């Protein structure tokens, strides 16, 4: 009887573990790695239901190809990117957890090197306080749903792709007009004019609402 009870407990624990969704940070890392590897199949797996209503696997592959054609440095690093989530004072669970990925940018070698765990921790704390990075570093943002359906936890893949293109464009000091053209050629020309920005509410935002700006100290940024 004891043996049977133990067996039932083990099997039940195994079933419970099997049906647990991946942690948000794990999903974020998988999505970022898929972006860098031009793996549209994996990206499509992680899209949210609302995103799938707006983009097909074929469109996603075309967009991913266009991004890599324009920014080949995305795939020029063997280091696995590490997801960093800024600390928050509130205990409320948001619709989506947003993670930061930090890379060292080597324009002379056309490379992006994923930062080590130690660098990520230091850069994350510094960015949270100063809202800026040291020269030579670049930041990507990727949001993952806080809620999951069964084993599946989705991410805002299309928003994440936009948040890769914009920092890369600014790092190359492209003009505002050139960035607008780039957004059009990569996304809008491939049938995506708006992307989902909230996994639970399904809120969408148009790409033509992106606004570029320059701060008094000369730094450039964007708001959306």
C-alpha cells in the first residue's frame, strides 16, 4: 500500500510538473534567441492568439528575413542572451512581464555580443537608475504574458521585433526619415501595420504612431 501511495504521488507530481508553463524569463530568452537565429517557426509558436489573427507564419518569416538582411549583426554572436527584468515596487501582477536584453555593439566587426550574467546585472541596475547605457551597448525589450494557457505562455513577438529594429536603427545613427522608411519596408510592406502591445486586452498600436526624438544632450530615442 505504501509503495502504491508513493507511486501515485510521484506520477501526480510528474503530471503537475509536465503541465506547468515555462517561466516568463525562459520564454523571453527562447524568443530572443529565435529572433537572432532567424527561427520563424519558434517565434510563431510563442505568438499570442491576437497576434496570430494579424500575421501568418509566412509573413513572420519575411519580416525576420528583412530584419536580418538589414541588420546581419543580429546573428553574429554565439553567446546566449540573458533576460533581465527590472525590479518593481508594486506587487500587482501586470498583463505582461517586460525583459531587457543587453548586448555589446561592435560596429567595426558588425557584431552584437550578448552580455554576460554579471554585465547584465550591472547594466540592468544602471539603466533602471539613469535610463541610459554606457557607450557601445545596446538594449532590446521583449514582453511575455504573465498568464498562461495550459503549458503555453505567449510573448509579444511582433512588438519585440519592432523593439529590435528601432535600437539597431538608432545605433547606426540613421535619420528619422530613413527609420520611417525602414519600418515601412520591414513591417508595413509585409502586411503588418499594427502590432499587439497587451497580451490580455489584445490592445494594438499602429506602427505609424512611432515618434522619434532627440534629447538636449544629443541622445536619440523613440516613444510609441
